[in-house]
């Protein structure tokens, strides 16, 4: 498997393959989700072992990060500030619910390519790129959205196309 990590190539390829990826999403919708999950878990394990996220940090540079109540409590404690100050300085909250995101892109806590609050990072960051979770074909919209951002997602999706027999050129 040829692993691509060059972010410029990944972003350019994502633009070129928009239509192909849309067709791939449709193609996967009719497949056995348990079998696809098993393939994705295996591919994720293989690909992630070959990529050092601390050399990238692209997710922290380009994604809106969801912050749950427990995340805010953990982060405020880690930063030794009260939760109210944490929320005021770092979060944007929905007026209708408790949903919150970091109020800046790139993330406040990205230093170089590394997370400065790694031990206390939000659950969304801990789980990214979410390829270890079941229900891959039900999350294809976000998977394809992350395809041009994350080398792990990019390489897993490209290899999955091969392994599922997806016909690229139509």
C-alpha cells in the first residue's frame, strides 16, 4: 500500500475526485455495513500505524471542534481556570442548546503540529478520524468531508475503493 501524506496532494486529489467520491458513497450504501466496518477497522489500523499525526495537525487547522460539557470541565481544570472563563475565552455556544465548538480555527491549543492540551483534549479530538467506530457507511458524509483534510481518512478511503471493487472510471 502506497501511503500518501503530502497535504497539498491530498487536498488537490480531493477536489479532482469529488464526483468519484460521491459515487463511492452511493456504491457503499448498498453494502453490508458490518463487512465494511471490518475492512475499515483493518485499513485504519494499517494506515494509522504509518502516519504520525504530530507531523500533520491538519485536523486542528481546519475543522470545527465540538466541545461537550465534560470536555469543557476537563479542559478548564487542565488550564487552571474556571469553567465560565474557559467558555468565555474559547467556546462559541448555540443559543438553543448546550452544544459548543471552539471559537477559533485553527484550534487555540495547536502549537506547531501538536496539541498543547493533549491529555485533556475534547472527546471529538480523541476519536478523530472516527474510523475505529462502527457504522462507517452511515457516516460517509463526514468521512468524505475529512478525505481532503486527513491523510489517514484519505488513504483508508482510497484503499477501500480498491478492496470493494469500486469501479472508478464511469
